[in-house]
C-alpha cells in the first residue's frame, strides 16, 4: 500500500512539474521542439560571470537613453572597449540613422590589442554586420515602446520638422502622399521596425506571415528586449541575465519631454496609427508578451526583486533631486550586498551621452 501511495505521488509530482514547466516556459519552437533562445538564456546558474559583451539597439524615443546610461556607466567603470561613432552621421553619439555599424565607414577602428565589448549608440541592427565586430558570446539587448507613444514622442522631439501636431490626422489618413514612405529617411514610418532591420518590402506591402517569420528570427537573436512601459521589470530581468549587481542597473529617467500633444483627437489618431504602423505594433506586441514569459521563468522571487527595485529607485530619485546629504546607504538584501549611492553616482546617472563619448575616446585611443 505504502509503495502504491509513493508511486502515485511520484506520478502526480511529475505531472505537476510538467504542467508547471509548460506554464512557465510557455512557448516551444515548433521546428526544433526546443525552448526558444530568449527562454533558454533566462535560466542561468548563479555563479556565472558578469556579462561584458553587449550589443544594445538604442531605438529612438523608447526610453533608450535612460538604459544606454546604465551601459555607459558600467563599461566606463570597468574600462570596457566601446564601439564609438566616427562623426560621419554628423553627431558624436550616433553611429548611423540609416545603416548598421561598418568599420572604416561610421565607427572608429578598433584600438590596438583590444576587442570591442560594448556597442550602445544609435545604429540600425544587422546581425551579419554586427557578428563581424562583436564577440561570439555577445548578449543582444534592445528596447521597444507602445507604438503610438513612441510616435507621439517623436513628433514632439522633432517639433521643428513636424510642427505642432495639427496635421497628424491628415498625414495618417493618407500617409502614402508624403515622402515619409521612403522608410530609410523616415522617423515616422514604423521607425522601431526599421531600426530592427525588418525587410524593406514589408514597409510597402505588409504581410502578416512574413512579419511573424522575421519576429521569430529576432526572438532567436535577441537575449532581452526591454519594454518602456515596464522599465523596472525589464531592468530587473536584464540584471539577472547579465548577472550584474543591483547598483549597476539603478537609473534616473533621462530625456523626458514635458510638452504634450495628446488632445481630443487622440483616439482617432491612435486608430489611424494602428492601421499604418502595423510592423511596429507586431514588434511591440511580440516582445511585450515575451518579456512576461521570460520574467515568469524566475518565479515569485523576481516579483519581490521588482518591488524592492521600484522602492530603491524612488529613494535614489528622491536623493538625487534634493539636497539631502552626501550619500544614501542601501542595506544588504536577498539580491544585493549593501552599497552607497553618492552625489557622484547621481551625476553619472544624469550625465549626457556626449560627455561619456568625451571620456571614452582618450581612454581607448591614447
Ligand atoms: N524610465 C523610463 N520609463 C518610461 N519612459 C522613459 C523612461 N526614460 C525615458 N523615458 C521616455 O523616453 C523618451 C525618450 O526616449 P529616448 O531616450 O529613446 O530618446 S532619443 O531617441 O534618445 O532621443 C521620452 O518620452 P517623452 O517624454 O514621451 O518624449 C522619455 O520621457
């Protein structure tokens, strides 16, 4: 009888683990019957080394500067070698608005006896080209934002080009009448998808099947895609996958635009934009869903870390925006040893990327 109960319990336990795995690990690649890369990378042993090889796709108007600052701080502190723009874009902090990174064309050549470790300036993704400059074990990270908010942020940022937003509905009703249709030069034609290097034919002629095929490729190639609306959740996931310390990933919000264009025509504009920016919506929805699948792999503990991180960030934001002493002391926790956040840390978190370029250049190319 005892043996029967034991065997029955074992069967039930096995079934529970199996069901739980399906729930936690979610999607299986139908071709290989394997978990997709994003879900594999999330299961890392605790004793793994910190990741130093990173490509970060800094997608425009998604909160990308806030996250870039985390990479710049980390890389500078450890003297990592950055891929740096050579100013051919006209900007010191932009590799290219239209192309991927190409040595001798838009990036400064590799310093002697070093290899590139981090790329975090604006550039267009292209895996074949990036494989030529980044190490094989590079983690690929990117960021997306709810498409209409990304579009609205773009319009406000480039107000000198787009005006005060009055003509947006007219444009969205007939986008093909505008030169915006040339996807390479455009900041409003599915810009996020363009930066992710979606095939150009899909911008002219949307095809759901081909879009999903391309998303499958991105799913295999990117380790973490952060979602602006869940920034803290995304950053905690990133910290775990890179095996970095809590202090490394604290951030202050950068590049906030206080202007607002959202008004009583917003609903109409949203509907028109969804019709127009099909690639951006497909991209966002895909990685939104994937973010939560990845987070869930870590179980309840990651949710505790997220709420700890949110409250820590509030304290840091408060400290950095007031005149309240030279540092705050952060007690040790399940996720971190104790550490201090100093006035210098606040300055580092707020420093503009151009100032980081000025710090990187003399170190790498002395
Ligand atoms: N942490 C966090 N969470 C949510 N949103 C954030 C965050 N950090 C920056 N932002 C918002 O992102 C917008 C700026 O994006 P980028 O830094 O990518 O702009 S840029 O392309 O580098 O110019 C800009 O959006 P708008 O204010 O709507 O224009 C920022 O407010």
